[in-house]
């Protein structure tokens, strides 16, 4: 019986020590991303892409407004068949505009992901290197961390790993 108690006590002691041996850290990846070399070119490319989408949307809206105004002016002189065709054209154009808006939003998000991925990959690689080199068991990102008490901020170490001052 004494052996079992002794084994349980030792097992508990080792598990407590193992839990205490874990080292926790946190990093602010958003802060790092903001100061990474080349991030400004990402923002310029994203703005240019967004402006292209905006120009296309404005062209579609101008076309819609022009056709709508012409329809409103001529509605009294149209035959039923012509009026129905023009109404259908306006409806179809309105639907295309709505579809374009939804598609453009997805395209913008995809482009943002595509442009940011190399930067995010570099940050993740640097975090992995810093964590391994400094013996961290867990690294949390402060943008999703609601509370932290006893962990080390490794943001400066990750910036150093990336060559950022």
C-alpha cells in the first residue's frame, strides 16, 4: 500500500513539474505586419485593385442610370412589347450589378489574402524559430488573446528574426 501511495505521489510531482516547465509567450503579429518591409507595396496593390473594381461598378451604374432615364422619358411612347423588353433589360442589368458587387467583395478578399500570405508566412516562420530557440511550449497572438498573465512578449524577438527594428 505504501508503494502505491509513493508511486502516486511521485507521478503527481512529475506531472506538476512537467506542467510548470511549459513556457508561454505571446506576440502581436499585427504590430509586426504593419512595419514589415514591403507592406506598403501590398497596400498600394490592394488599393489599385479596389479602384479597378470601383471603376467597373461606377461604369455599370452609369449605364443603368442612362438606360433608366431614357426608359422614363420614352415610356409613354413605347408599345407594350418594347416596354417589356426594356424593363427586362433594366432588371437584368440591376441583377448583374448586384452580382458584381458580391463577386467584387469576394475578389477583393481573395486578393488581400493572396498579397498578405507571404508576409504572414514569414511572420509564422519567425515565430516558430523564436519559439524553438527559446524553449516556448505555446505562443499566443494578442489579437485573439483576451487575457494573459504570465507569458513573455516575444514580439521584439520575432521582429529581430525578421530583421525589423
